[in-house]
C-alpha cells in the first residue's frame, strides 16, 4: 500500500523576509560570544596549556574563522539588497554627461556602494564607454569598486574600529578620484583597443517599476549563498596564514620589515601586494596579524590596498580592452597613490 507524502512548498519571499529578520538577534548573541567559545574549545575541551604558541595559533584560528564568516554573511546580505537598487545600467545613467571632476567624484562614490569586483572589469568598462562616459571617470569607478570593498569596510570596522574603516574608505576614494582625474587629463584614449569604440551601445535593461522589498530580501539571501560559497576557501586560507603569523612570527622581525623605521617598507609592501591574488576577506586577517606583530598601520594598509586595488587578475582582464602603456600608467598612478597613503598614515599614527 503506497504512502502519501505532503507536497513540498518553497518558502514565500515574505516568509524568507521574516526568517532573515528574526535570525539577526541569534546572530548577534553568537557573534558576541565567539571569544568565549574559542577559549572553551582550546583550553577546556582540548586542555591545551595557556601561553603556548600552538594554543594561541589555534585559538586565533577558531575565533577568527566564524567571526569573519559571520561578518561576511551579514554584509553580503546587505549588499545583495543594495545591488537591487544599483544595476550597471542605472550606474551608467547616473554618470552620463557629467563634467570630468564631478564625474570622477560621483564615479568614486558609486564605486563604494556598487559591489562589482575585478571579474566585472570588461563588461563595466565596455558599458561605460558605450554610454559616452569619459575614460578618466570610468577609471575612477573601476578603481573604487574593488578597492573600497564593502566586505573590507565591515571587517575593518569589526576588527580595528570605525576610525580605521573610515580612513580606509576616505583614502581609497581620494586615490580613485585622483587617479581617474589624472588619466582623464592625460587624454589616453589612444591606448584603448580600437574595437572598444566601434561597439554600438546596447539598449539597457528595463527598470520600470519598483522591486517589492520581499524580493530584495530574497536577492540578499541569494547573494549570501552565491558569494560565501565561492570565497570561504580564501577566508579560511587567509586566516590560516594570519594564525601562523600570530603564533610563530617574532614581533621584532615583522617590526623591522614593516615598521615605521624601515622607510622602504611601504613601497616594498605595494610591490609585494600587486602580484598577489586575494580578496578583502582573505587578506584582512593577514593584515590584522601583521599589525599585532608590530607592522605599522600605513604599511599594512598599503599592502592591503595594493592586493585589493591592483590585483593581477584585474590587470590581465583589462589587457583585453586596454593597451599595455595605459595599463602601466594605471598601475603606476594607483600604486603611487597607495604609497602616499602608506607614508601619510605612518607619519600621522
């Protein structure tokens, strides 16, 4: 005799909305007790001696992995909702027809709130050029979008406080605006591949009407599922490296390489950071460990910004639409701006 099973139904957008909102208090309680849970796991359950290097390394790892992942889930959820308000077509419309400097400022500001990564470099570049946006304004957006990463802002806020997060945003914005303005003033359109200007502007997607908020909640949940599933290995790998630095690298050694006394530490950190591939979630735990070991704030921020803002994958992707001289000018201007920021922070702090 067959059995009857109840039909399965997917939760409605409204149901997902309330489930997401009700989970926030649980998230907050768990997040605030992560340090205690890490101590219990290492010193009570595993009975490791307090003060040993391996115990401190393991505690750092067990505390930071859930902390970073929880922060990442929260911010990606929020950014997934923001993404429904700022599509590439709407961004292009906002920037079209603006004067050079005003366009640079707007493009840099929009780069902060629009979560486009280096993977989007070519389609965004083509879309901006098609819409008649000046080259320098386009670069302000392309620099700000990955460099002033929303994940980095939240993680910096959670790990180092609001002052560091605010300084990161403001300096990244200045670099994006200045670099884009310089590129625009140099009139470097001749170094863009000719086929880029030959593409006919495509019609943008229709954005008539407002998206219901429950659907925006669903978009945020979908973003969490998509992004977190792709970046968590980088997070765990970055925290593993940071844990090793935290537990085993001598403080004097790091201070001698990345401290204020070593004038060459800032340019060296930028040169080292450019070819590295990581995202903000993966590199920030490493930066945290470097700071704890005596690295200066300016040097650590310069290293982080070069990894995020001048990533090797982005430059390789841009090679399809830009000629080598413009890529080198782009790397040189942004790299110089990052070094200035590093020296400035080392002087002030």
